[in-house]
C-alpha cells in the first residue's frame, strides 16, 4: 500500500493567513473597521511570550492592528478584569486573547467569563462553548470557535472534501481540543466517538476510525497498528523529546513513521496542526470585525 498523503498544515496556514489578509483589505475598502487584536499576557513565561509575540506579529502581517498588554506576574485578578473591561469597551478592539495559563492566584474561569463573547476570539467563553455545543448540522460557524479545533476541521475538509457519514474517533476530551473537535465533526455529519483515559480497548476503537484525531499530550502513544488502512489521521499532540545530540525535537501523539504506512492522510508534527492555531485566530478576528460592520459571515 502507498504511503499516506501528508496534510501540509504549514502551507494551508500560509494560504489561510493570505486569505484573511485579503479579507481585511476588502473590509477596510468597504468602509469597515480595521480589525484589531488585543493580546494580554500576565507574567513572563518564556513560552507564553513567544506565542503572544507571534500572534501580534501575524495580526500585523494580516493588515490588522495589534495591541499588546503585559501585566506583571503579581498582577491582581481585579487588575486583569479592569483591563478586560476596558478592551471590551474599546471599539478599535475586535478580538481579545488572554494567554493561558494564568498565574494560580487568578481564577481563569472568571477571566474568560469577563470577555465580551463577541470579542472572544479564542472561543472559550461559555456562551460560545454553548453555541458550538448546540449547533445544527451544516449551520454556519458565525461565532468564535476554538482555534486549534477549527484548524483541524479545516485541514480535514480540505483533504477529504466530504466528511459526511465518516466514522470519527477523537482521542482526548479536553475543553481546549477534544470536545470542540467532536462538535465540529458532528456539524460536518461525522459519526463521532470521544475517548479518554478511562476508555476501554482504545486500540480497537481507533481501528474503526475513518478519521482519527489524537490530542492527549503523550509521545507517540497511538501506534501504526491502531490505524485503519486509508484513515485520515490528525495529530494534535506537541511533545518535546531529547535527541542523542543533546538537543530536543518535537513529536506528536501518533507514531508517525508507523502510521504513515497505513493511513490515507496524516498530519506531521511539526508542520501539521500547529501552524493552524494562529492562522485561525486571525480568521476569528476578521470574522468579529465583519460582524461589527454588520457584514454576513464569509468562509475565507
Ligand atoms: P489535556 O491534558 O487538557 O487533555 C488530555 C486528554 O487526553 C484528556 O482528555 C485525557 O483524558 C486524555 N488522555 C490522557 N491519557 C490518555 C490515555 N492514555 N488514553 C486516552 N486518553 C488519554 O491536553 P490538551 O487537549 O490541552 O492537549 C493535548 C495535546 O495537544 C498536547 O500535546 C498539547 O500540547 C497539544 N496541543 C496542541 C495545540 C496546537 O497544535 N496548537 C494546541 C493545544 C494543544 P482524561 O480526560 O480522562 O484525563
């Protein structure tokens, strides 16, 4: 059997960012607002700093305004809530992204609840979680949807074209990835099974999957003989492992070399789902700005 086709998330994300950029130009030409993304970082975690910087930089590359806010690691919950209230009221801000995780003394749920659902470009506000949880099959995604799951669904749509009736197995049930991916695939008419750490006989369930999405954070946990021949495999996992040269490299939750011999399509790590997250954040910010301008949802 031929090897799986690589799903090139890096190339897809570049194209998506270009389409978002064109959407921004069109919106401004029609007299709409220049979309604005506000990022909020509390503390100085180096990984979070890198993520926030890359989000701000990509926003500017897409023709948007970027507003970066940094609070000290000892900033109070009230300080953060006051900043969010200010951003909620600011008409130049269409998207608010609070970088997670927050320091332990801040109640994350309270902070996410304080963000205006219309500006919640991460899609974590309970109102948006509820909208996704109750969406009808095929209905437009005219509200913010969590970025990484949205990226997974876009890659699958592009690779498979028609997902209707496909048997989808999701490994992992986090609010960040597993659950929203399941909702998106249900909306695309897949038959969805969500699995987790207590699931019995996981390999057998995975072998039934036409679409296998894995998001657990465990290095090469899903083996090649868990994959149904011809299946589409989306590996969300990002795990850093040491190399023999004393450096480190990124690997996914799927044993890629084994799985690619069996699958029909597969995402690599890195270069698969990873680049889609920031691109989908830009997509969500553009959609928020379009809604402010009273323009209909448009898939770019
Ligand atoms: P969480 O730790 O929040 O959730 C992990 C999920 O995996 C849980 O539902 C857990 O089950 C399940 N799980 C753990 N062990 C097993 C097992 N042995 N068998 C079956 N299920 C298991 O992780 P996230 O969802 O936040 O992230 C998952 C991975 O995706 C990570 O590697 C993360 O780095 C990556 N990621 C990548 C992103 C990107 O590409 N941009 C963005 C977000 C995440 P239970 O609920 O029972 O505990």
